[in-house]
C-alpha cells in the first residue's frame, strides 16, 4: 500500500503545491489548514498516515505545540517541520522534541522528494527493528526450524510425533542441519516443557571436562575443584538433555552414560554416592553409528538405547525451497543484532544460493548471510557479494581425483583449511565432521598453517 502523507499548513498556496508534488510521486495526501482539526482527527482515529508535513507558524497553534500534543496522545507519526528562514530556531527545537527532519521555505521539488523519501525509509527501518526486538523479547522458547519443503516437514513431524513419550530420540544428519532446534522442539512439545532443556556438545571438551560437565563433581575431585558442582544430568532432572555429537564420547563415558539410560542413576566425579535422575535424552550425530559399532568405536548396547526413535534430517542441498525463507530469517536476525538492514536479494543471487551445494548446511547459510549483510551497502544482496559466486564448480569426473583414498581425504582437508584460512571449526563444518576429527587429520597428514597458507 502506498504511503499516506498529511499536510498541516495554514497557507492555501503551500498546501496546493505540496498536494500536487506528493500526488505526482504516487503518495496519498490529506491536508489540514487548522492544526486543532488535525489533532482532533488523529485523536479520534479518523486520520491514519505514515508521515506529517507540519508548518511551524500557524495562527491557531504553532507546530511545536502540535508536536508536543502528538507525543501526549502517543502517536508514532514521523514529522517533518516546515519553517521559514526567520524561524530556524523553532526547527532545531522541534528536532530536539522528536521531529525527524525540517525543510526551510521555499524548498525545491528535489529537496522535498529527498527528505520525504528518506524520512519514510528511516521510520520504516526503525519500526521494523522495534518489531524484531519485541518478537525476541516475547519469545519464550527457542525458535522453531524454518522450512517450506515437504522433505523437512516429514522429518520434523516425525520428531514431534514422539514428543509425548519418554523415548530416547536419535537425530541424524550432517553438521549444521538443525539438529539442536529439532531436539528443542521435541522438548517443548512434551510434558516436560516446563522443566529445563539443556544441551551439551560432546566434541568440544576434553574427556575430563566433559565428564565433569555431564555428571558433576565434588569438592577436591581434581586439581582446581575448589567447589562442588552439579552436572547437566542433575540440572536437567525432569527435563530433557540434548547430547550433540554423541559419537565423540570415549568408551569410558559411553559406559557411564549407558548406566544413566538403563538405571536412571550416576555417580559424580570424585564421589561414591549414587544420584537418581529422571531425564529424557535426545542425542545427535553426523556419524554413521552403525558403522562405528561395527568398527568397535561405539558400544552396541548404548547405540540401541539411544536409537529407540531415529529421525534423519535432510541436508540443505535437498531442501531448495527452504533456502529463501531461511536467508530472510537470518537477515532479520542479523539486522536485530547489527542494525544492518537488508531489504532484498536480487534474483541472480537467489538462484546462486539455491544452486550451491551447502557443505556446511544451514549454519553455513547463516554465515554467508552475515557476510552479505556487511557487503550490501545499498541494502540489496547481489551475486558479487556471495563468497562462492566466482568459483568454478568442482569436476565430478572420477578420473580427476586421486585413486588413493587416503590422498583424496588429505586433499579435501587441505582444501577446507585453505578456504577457511585455517579456521578449524569452519573447516570441520565444510567437511561435515567434528573439530576433533580435523585436529586428528592435521596431525595424521602432518599439515602446518604456514605451509598451507604460504
């Protein structure tokens, strides 16, 4: 809908001039010669508008008094003050009170057009930012996954179908596909929703720290344990505990977690006292746990305890319909955090987003949108802003790849580290593996930062 603009000026000639100009630019216009009639119309909700052009010198009531009255009745209407050369001080006073801008009479058409357009845009951005902040404040549970695709909807509905029970859920899928969001959705759709949902990434901590985080410890259990600390198991009692990258658990911790699943009990680090808990488990992994079991890397009994209800999330490259709404969601989120407003994505850039293979999935898309929001200075994302826009697609010809499997793996690790400038976490996301795996491969292939980035 086209913006509506109100004019309030006691000079008939000025009202005619403004009406003619504003209507020629496509705006809806309503004018008032009497500021008292204007205030009454606004207060009675007979007049709705997006902008007010307000003269300062009027016989019934001056513009400053009108502006104060508008604030009293709490009208969020952007105001441009119109003033003559002799009343610049009034314009400055109006700006201090809350006017957006001012025009000094006589003003040319170009000046009028620029000030009106800029004020409408700034007001729209402020309102949008306010709305985003209000939505964030009112949000009591984690955001739900953003999707339009049937393939993701099927997986999501499958996860929600088990929410009412206490069955363990195993969420499978590549890194960055939204496994924690789905786990949170299961919790908040369950009878446990009024209790805590806690998450722990099993790949980010060393074994001793992970054990302490999970089971807690008593005072003096290890060097530096000057106080007793509850673990996440106890903190999530009667709630849900999400264990991400469950495939990274050591054999020792696998055995201890199995006891919790079987018996509902555990022993804090350094203690001999058994504690009981009632926790619902949702675990996630990007590994093939069946293969890990076959290779002796993961306990078979724990696997079957966790894999009571498996849900597999599709990668982003298989959900093309979800890319546009996800991109828009991230741009809103970034705008709230950084105040960088992006109003659109050009069609060529959107096509490139949909055709990209997204090795880092939704997490990579968020990173790309954050980068683009910085580069899109005019508020529109163009194809040149995309980090992969000028890269040629990798050849799919098997003859172009080394025959040696280990060498192929080494080259892929090198490529990921070079593309991310040795950012191991980002390289892990690109390859769909854990940070711990990247560290292991760097050591295995004897790779060094200076050599790769030289």
